[in-house]
C-alpha cells in the first residue's frame, strides 16, 4: 500500500471515557449513531494519490468510492462513509464536489473495525488545493487560496 | 335563549377546541443539542439485570436507524434535523425532516383507543402547565429497542415517556423522562433544544438501507 500510514492518536483521557460510554467523538453534527461502534476513531488512515470512482449522496450516509495503488503496485478500491445526504448538502458538499476521475492528493479517515476496505472519511485534499472537511462543526469545502 | 346557546358553543370551540395554548411553538426549528444530549448519561442510568443483559448483547446491526427504521420515541426525541411545529384545532403536529416522522400530540383530552397498536411513535397526548407543554406518550414499540450507544429500550406495556417543552424567546427546550421499569431501576431523562429558524427548510429525507454504513 503506497504511503499508507496508520498511526495511533493520543489517547486523551476524556476520549477514552466517552468511547467507553459509546459516544462518538468528532462525528458529523447530525449523526445519530455511535461511530466508535463501527470505526476505530482513535486510528487514522491517510491514503495518497486516489481517484474518485463514485460519489453517492444518500441517507442515512453518503459514500465516496475511490481507487489508489498500494505499495505492491496493486490497485485497491475503497469506500468512505460520509454524513447523511441532507447534511452534506447543507454543508455545501453536494454532488458537484466529487466527480468520477477527480484526483485526490490524500484521503483521510478512521478505519472500519471490520477490516473491510471501508472507513469513516474525515478529510479529502484535492489536487487543486481545495480541501473537503467531512466531519465536525467545520465540515464543508474550503477552496484553494481562501 | 337560542342565541345564548350559539354564543356558548362558539366560546367552547374557541377556548377548548384549539391546540394553540399558552405558548407559541409554531414554526421551523433547527437542532442545537449539545453533544451527547441524545443519549442517557451513563452515570445516571441504573439498569435492571434484564437491561444489563440487553446492553451486553448490543451489536451495531441492532441500530434501527441504519436499517432506515425511523427513530421513534424515545430514540428520536433528540433529533438532529430540523422540525416544524404546527398547531391545529385538536392537535399539535411535530413534523420531523428525519425519516419524515410525524408526531400527533392530541390536545383535546382524548385517550388512546383500545384498538391502537404499539408503534415506533406511540400515542401522544398533551396538556399545558402554564407555558409548558407536557406530552405523554404511551403504546411504544419493542421494535424501537435500542439507543445507538447500546442502552436498551424494552418498549413493553409498562413503558412511557413524559416530555416537557418550553420556550425562552427563540429557543425551545425540552426534557424527556423515559419510564422503562423492565430495563431501568429508575426513569432517566434526556434533554434537547431547538433554535427558531423562520427561514429554515424541511427537506426530503429518503433513506436507503444499503448505505447504513455497516461493513
């Protein structure tokens, strides 16, 4: 896997406490679900040089499908879970944000606990410098130079 | 005598037939629930042995909303999408964007009819205590059995929820007291609040279970 980096985030005591209570930290504002149940929110994956396959804006969760080439030279297809369609659109992250073939410098998120090629996306950096922040109170698109 | 009866009838309609009670909650409201408010605080919850057993077997696939099953009550009390509140003569309507949930709060003194089946939203009646709207919801469903954090809800015949809604200028606050003696030693309380949004919008919320996010 090309430049796949997985690092344990510092375990703040409060995060551990909330995780023990099953409360998701840093989830999209309107999520109802306990994200720690499905994703290892204390870990982070950063994947490089990805290409968008499909951007699906639906409820209860949107989905970004993309490919990248791993360290062994094999193309991998991954899916990233997103906020709901309604929340994505309200945050300016509608269908125009990702198009098939778009080149992504980095795709960042929290891995699925199942081990599947699936993660909760937190941020995407585009080739042109745009940044899509996908979780938290600052979710939205920041254009290059802004 | 005849005109007096007409006047009394009109007065009765105006005074008792309208749900527009002591406080005006009508309009669109956007959620402003502090993080975590939708779940019972763990240190306030006392599970019964049956409740503890349910809590320990919780798995993600039991999260009803990921299967596009509307949250219902009590899970949907603290809802993360806008709502619209409409007063009608005999009821107050709570119209949720999330899953198109509609709650009818009957304000005319009726009680649940015998044929009413348990359901996700239950059967809600309301009354005013000054400017506070008190909603009591019964006939809840075991299908709405889980908080997404794993706290169980039995939805049996002994469960009911009492909400208290009040307005302070452009903020609408509520508490929901959840009674579930099968799974909890004592009732627990969840809290939520909404901000008035006169320019707010209620959007379509279609839901596709295949995108529930469990992989």
